[in-house]
């Protein structure tokens, strides 16, 4: 009968030992140590990701500025099309006057009054 009694005592000892190990493994100081280990392993990678994100943000801001500047330039070109049409009309008028003067000179006539400006 000593055998079952020894088994019961052995089971009690192993249960108490298991409980003690479990308590020690989950003690708050051990948890803080594990947290510290995790932070020590993860922090360099997280810092690198942060640096990468900041660099990408700077590049994005530069690209956004470039696109906004290009859009502004295109808008200004579109707005100045009226002036381009005016210059084009004046150039056509100047070419007509030059052609008229060349034709008059080729015929040996003295230059006459240029033709009135045509609205083109």
C-alpha cells in the first residue's frame, strides 16, 4: 500500500513544482523582461521603417509641389492664349504690309499707303 501513497505524494510534489514554475514564468518582472526583449529586437526595424516613411513623405511632398507648379504653368499658358492670338493677328498684318511694300517696290512705284488692317 505504500506504492499508491508514494504516487499521490509524487503527484502533489510535481503539481506544486509545476505551479511554482508557472508562477515564476508569469511573474510581472519576467513579463517586463520579455517586453524589454521584444522592444530591443523590434525597435531597430521600426526605426528604419519610420526613417523610410519620412524619406518617402519628403519625396512625395516634392513631387506634389512639382505637379502643382506644372498645373499652374499650364493654366497660365491657357489663360494667355488670347495674347498669343493677338500677336498672331499682328504678325499676319505685318506680313501683309511687307508683301504689299515688296510688290510696290517690284513694280517700281513709290510706296503707297498700306492697306487697312484686316481683322484676322
